[in-house]
């Protein structure tokens, strides 16, 4: 695949969809814990309509709020920020992760508050392109598949 030939390095979350997607893209992506899916704790695998509406409303409104046994938006922001601060090698670096972590990466790059999490729509296979130069971070684009190929 042409995309894989331009890539200098690739990382992925440690979940099956990230492994499958990286393979399908022809990427030899190494697992990186920072890119794991958000942990929804006791709510994992459940339909939102089956959960207590008051708890859902509070969780959506407050980025520091987490599902029982799960992670808050703020916690995911902290782990993604730590990974971005470690930096990357020069050249195109690809990360394969879930849409919720892509949203958080956009928040981190923009320096936006966790309350903006719901204002970013990310579909499966969307690509967030950022530039990193020391402490400078810039969002270049959020492009749908296959526009980024």
C-alpha cells in the first residue's frame, strides 16, 4: 500500500480493531499503551439507553467524571498528552487508535478543555493530522477515509 511506504514509524492501540486496521493499512505498528481505547468500565458493551439517564447526563457534562470503574475524558487527556510530549521521530508517524482517543488527541493538540470533547466528531478511519515541533503542536486537518490515503 502506498501509505505504508511513506510512513517512518507507526504505533497502535492494544485492542483488536487497532491491530486489524494497522495490518489492513500495511503498517508494522508497534503497540503503545497510551493509544488504548478509553475504558468505559462497568458501562463497556452496554447501550446508552440501558444506563441511568441521570448518570449519563452527568458523565457527558463533566470531563472529570468517569463511568463506574472507567476513565474520564480528563484521564485520557493526561495519558495522550504524556505520549505526545515524548515526541516522535522526524517524518510521517502514524497512530492507529479509536475515535474517542482521536477526539482527545485533537483536544490536546488544540489545548482545548475536556468540555469540548463532544464538539469533535470522528468517524471510523478518520485521520487527524498534526505537526509537532518541540513544544509547538498544531492541528493540520481531520480528514475522512479515503481522503487521507
